[in-house]
């Protein structure tokens, strides 16, 4: 939920900031500022198209959204249960109508992200203009794939709020697939430098995640020193950024990457029965607390809400 709110806020700030900047000075021809100004004009054009679309041919969809929201508000006033899934289903027709605007916003962010990464890596590793152009296209293609996933969620009658949030998540790992492309462009010292820096970045990410998870778990069940050592290896292997060949403490039992379920099974196999009871009690308390917080505003948790929580300890 926090990721979705952060995304929406970031987009709004970006659009507002771009409009203010474009009004302050005339951008240099061919500059990033000029491209941003053009993108802002495209966004305004899209907004006009959407208003015209709703006014001319989608009044029934608009009415269904209104009817759905009135039903939700009636249920809240009368003590009924309403979840984020209920709200998301009601808003789907509007989200579908708004898809042209979302696509324009995505293009603005796609161009900015592609320029940033191509410029950063191009400068650090002395890429040619042709290589930087190829790298930009890769990032744009990757963004289009993610945009397709978002559209699939909005268009599907089966998707829920958790699916929507997951489709909006975006972080540095979305650049991970570009590593093979970069390695094909580099050679010698530049190639070794790139590989080392990516490995170091990934290693630090895995280690930091393992330490955070282990500290939280220790605060719940009070691990002994042997458990702490063994579980550190389990936590590292359960990280999304872990790759076989990385070396960490506590990996005597194996080096294969673990998915979330396998990692949790490994954790529970190391804990004593009394510790497992404490962990399960903690998870139940977290769910009850989350439900209480939602209940204060007349909402209930969405289906699969724990997938938004990541590690439930």
C-alpha cells in the first residue's frame, strides 16, 4: 500500500514540478527540459482526450463507478464490511478510461529513467553513442513490458488490490536484466569494473536484507548464537538478489537460492517448538492489528494482504 501511495505522489510531484519549470524559462532546443515540456503538453492533451471520452461515450461506465461507490459508502455507514478489493473493483472502469493518461505518464518517466541510466553507465564505462542509444532502448522496452502488466491487472475481472500494488512496484532491480547487455558492450578493465561493482551492489543488498530480517526475528523469539549463525545463511539465500556463488556465513546447509516458502520452512526447522509458537503468535497479532487499523475507517484487509507486508516478522 505504501508503494502505491509513493508512486502516485511521485508522479504528481513530477508533473507539477515539470509544469512549473517549463513556465519559468524557455528550455534550450533539444535539451531534456524541452523534451519534458513536450511531454507535459502531451499529458494535457491526454487529459482532454479522456474528458471527451467520458463525456461522449462512457457515461454508463461513469454511472457504474458512482453506483458502486454509493453502495460502498452505504455499507460503511451501516456497519458492513468493505475491503480494498471492493474499492478497487469499483474503480476499475474509471482506471480503464484513464489508461491513456497513465500511458503518457509512463512515457515521461520511462524517458527520464532511460536517459538517467544510459547517462550514468555511459559516463562510468565510456560507452559509445551507439551503445548508449541501445541501452536507452532496452530500458524503454523493459518499461513497456511492465506497463503491459499494469494494463493486464486493470483489464482483468479477477485481479485484486494486491495485484494492483504489485504491478506498480518499481526499484533498482528492474535494471538487473541490462547487465548482460552491458557485458556485451564492455571488455578488459571496464568489463571487470562493471562486474565487480554490480556484484558488490548485489552483495550489499543481500547482506543488508539478511541483517534486517534476522534482527527482527531475534527480537521476537530470542535466537541463540548457533541459530543466529545458521539463520543468517538462510536469510541470505532467501533474498531476491542472492545468486549462487555468493559466500556468506551460515551456508553449511546449502547454497541454492530459496523462494519465500522454502525460506520460511527452513527458518521454522531451525527454531525450537516454543519459538515457533512465539513466531506464529506474532504473525497473528500483526494481522489482527492491521485489521483493527483498517476497521477504524470501515475497511477490511484485502485478499492476500500479507504479500504486501513482505516478511511477517
